[in-house]
C-alpha cells in the first residue's frame, strides 16, 4: 500500500520551522569533493550559528541521533559530536533521549558551542 505524501512525512512537521531551510542549507553538509579542514571548520561554524537561532534544534538533534544520521550538522552538532553524545548516553545507562537532546541543543545555542570550546581553550591558556 502506497502512503500519501502527508502520511509519509508524519512526525516531521518540526522541519517546516527549521532555521536551516533555504540557500544556507549548503553549510550543513560536506561537499562531494575533498574539503580542507579549515574550510570544513568554517562551514560548520556557519551551520552551528544558524542552529543557535533555530526554534527546533532539539527536535532536529533528536532526529539525527535516533536515526544515526552519519553526515552533516544537525541540531548544532556535527557527526563526531553526535557520536560522542551517543557514547556518553550509552556509558551513563541511556539517559532519556529527549531531555539530553534538549540540553545539548541548548548548549549548541551558547556562543562557545556545545563542547565548551572557548572555555576549554581558555583553561589551557589558549583564549581566542
């Protein structure tokens, strides 16, 4: 039985409110060709800045984690950061996904990002 288009995307209504829709979506995924590290970091910074303004960042992050999305920036976290979050959840005995995703999405909205990069650099004496 074929699903109607609206049935096919049920539960994804949050995507309509996503701040990443439109031309800036290119910043959220790597190009099909080789990308230098400095360009990747710059692209991800732009994507994460957009995520910090997004009203559905928590839903986006939870979707990416639950579907094990292997590429791109989702909910303010790149693929490595999401993998680390999944590992932390596993090690802690499986924290409630939505609560953890919401707090991580809130962290992604902070100016220093979800990993506390600026605080960590400052602690090591390498302030930006």
